[in-house]
């Protein structure tokens, strides 16, 4: 089962400068994208790409302002069907995580409810629809949510970032689609985003959490103990109001690195992993106004990871081409026609190219990767 894992008008072609960079023995082109708008409602919060009906094609799911999950199934022709919306049974639905929580081979979703202080679990029917949601308590104003097996029991667990209470709530999966309360770890400030990865090479999922309160400049690194609990390893300084974070191997040293979108300082901080669960401050790159979402992909087909950042004020996606050594080229900006707040990356059209999907007040926009090989 294929899925990717922490938003509308008619299509318009985005033209790019025909620049080239040398990547090893390959001439890697500057990426180009064609813009496609999709109808899925307005004021969408978060977006994810996953195969919700098991046909081998990536579908699009987004959290709606009406407290629902809208799923757009990909059609045989490569387009997308009208959205099917399943209610979350929550209030102020916001962030979303995707996974098979009950081991039935069908993808499920977990959604944070910012005004309800809880998490909705929607078990998938395998056709893009979901069963009636069940809710589990979190803490105050949950925003981001991450799914991983934190206690190594073979079941997916959840890490819920609570912006109002300044902590992270762990919900441990039982393997049948239900969850039990786990650790609550206080971080202070106002955490907004999170990503999971193995930061110290012990095979146990860890967490990086952005603290995005006014003038806060901290990313907390939480190392997993393997039993569903975490310990604070580092509070790293980045730009002002870090809002979202992505993980990837940006250099060839085999260590996981982090990239952070800083909402107030309008830039991106790169944190180079030491391989022991700590990170060094890397370069900072200018971004458009209000960088709110960040994702990783190879957009120019050179085998090196790049970054895509959406700006909810600038209305653009900024693409930073990776040099393969942990550094990136200056941003190349592409208009979305809206003000995106969330971003996801995946090979939507099975072309071995990384496409970009954004979600926001105007709905869903696809930037289809048309880079030539």
C-alpha cells in the first residue's frame, strides 16, 4: 500500500527559466511545473497524499473547514473525482496523519481537533470513505499529528502536538484502531509542527517539534526510548516562529537532517544531523512571506533531495534545489493562485517525478512536475 508521510481554479502553465546545473555526470534541469486547480471546498487546513482505495494511484485528502476529511480519488485518466467528505465528529479540525491503524490493509486517518482538544480516528472502508469517527482526548488546541510505532509493538501510535498547553501527547495504538493514553511531555511555548525520524540510528522513532509562539526560535529534539516515551535531547535555535519541519538525508553522510519553515522571519533553517540525536545549525535561506509548510522531494531528477515550502502570504511555493552536501540553492518561486498553508509531495502521475500539492483558503492546487529528463 502506497502513501506519503507532517490546497482552485482551472489549470494554468507555469513557465520557468531554462537553467541547468551539473549533478555528477548528469545535467540536472531546473524543475518545471504545470498548475492544476481542483475543487475540494475552501479554507482547507492540511493535505496528504495516499492510496485510499488500493488501486496503486495516489489520492488526495484534505481537512476541511466544515470539520470533515475530503478525499479526491484519482481516476483512470489521471484526473481526480469530485471529493467525498467524511465528518470528523470534531470541532476545529486541523492536522492529519495517515496509516493503517487496525491492520486491515485499508488506510485510516487521524485528525486533530483544535477547538475540541481531541483527536478523531476515522477507519477506512478502502474506497475513500471512512466509518463514523471515534474521538480521543489530547490537550489544549492540538495542531500537528504524527503516526509511527513508538513502542515497537507492531502497531502505529500517534504523537499529538498541543499548541495551547505547550506539550506533546502520545496515544498508543492497540492495533485494532483504538488507542490508549501514553506520555504527555511538556515543551513550553506554543508547539505547532512535528516530524518523526530515527535521529540517532538506534532504530527507534524520534520526534522533532517546532515551538512556534511569537518570537520563539526553538525546535525540540525528542529521542524515543522504545517504549512509547521520549526524552528531550536538544533545544535547537532556528528562525523566528518555526512553524513546520521536514526530515531527510540532505547530504551523503547517511545521517538524518532537518529543514524548518520559520513563519515570522520568512526563511528556512537547515539543521545538520550529527547522527547521535543532536543537530548543528546549518545555512538559512530566504523564503516568501509566511512560510507555513515544508516538504521534501527530488524535483529536478538529479538524485538529490530538494525542499518545497509554501507561503500563506506570498501565495507561492518556493523550491530549493539540493546540492547533495547539505546545502541548497536559492529559492525558485512558483505561483499557486492562492494562499497555501499546507504542502505534500508525491508521484501523482506515476512519471517518476515528484509533484507538489498545496492546500489553503482557496482549495487544492497541484503543481505537476513536467521537468524533462
